[in-house]
């Protein structure tokens, strides 16, 4: 049985994340999605809200569970008994940062990170731009599931 941890800030979860979760759920026996704090980003939704949104959008996947943690990803991976960390890669611009995190996590714990490339139809999606769309009343309906679009409307009025 192979269990993987898919950590991210998910602020909010979008269609690109869901595609990675669905792919990971096909590749591995169990997927734990963890909403985490990225100290390089200011959070808009709190971790509870992010977790709630994720729970709703992965409800159709039997082998996916959702958790919410602060602290180091490698500690969370150990706590949930993950064999690997999974991350999505959208473009070359993601790679440098993701590779560095994967190498640091590996050096510190021996944990390996498996990268799953995004499909081209969702490789432009980013939570920060989706928040901009929502903030200025743009249409996010093709970027996030309806339940998340609703939460964005509530957040930005
Ligand atoms: O969706 P993101 O913002 O790219 O996810 C980044 C995240 C949350 C996975 C990363 O910032 C992280 O692992 N944060 C937890 C703290 C940690 O482990 N930092 C060391 C990374 S080498």
C-alpha cells in the first residue's frame, strides 16, 4: 500500500489542484491532501476554510482524505505515514522552487517528492490570480468548482 501526501497552501483549491489530486488518486493507494502554511504567502482563507473547501471538492474520491497542519511538510508526512510527497508542476517557473524544496525535504528526512505535471488546460491556474479575479468581480467559474466560486464571492463581496 502506498500513501502519499499532497501538501499545498490551497488558498483556495482550484481546478489545477483537483486534477493533480485525481491523478495521484489513480497512481497511489491513498492520498492525504494537507492545507499548509506557506510562510512566503499571506493567507486569505484561514486553514479551516481551506480544508472545508478541499473536503467538498474531493468528496467523489474514495481514497483521498484531507488534513490541515502547521509546521514542516516532512513532519506531516511522517505523522500521516506517507511514503512520498506529491507536488504538481505547471511550468518551468515552478520547477526551480519545487526542486529546491524537494531536495531540502529529502536531505532532512530521506522523503522523496514525486512530481506530476499539470495538463495544459490547467497549467495557467494559480490561486493568487484567481483571488484577483474574485476581488475585482471577475468570473472564476472555469477556474474553481462552484462551491469554491461561492466562497470567493462571500469573501470578496
Ligand atoms: O501551494 P504552495 O504554496 O506551493 O505550497 C507550498 C508548501 C505549503 C507545500 C510549502 O511552503 C511547505 O512545505 N510549507 C510547510 C513548511 C515547510 O515544510 N517548509 C520547508 C520547505 S523545504
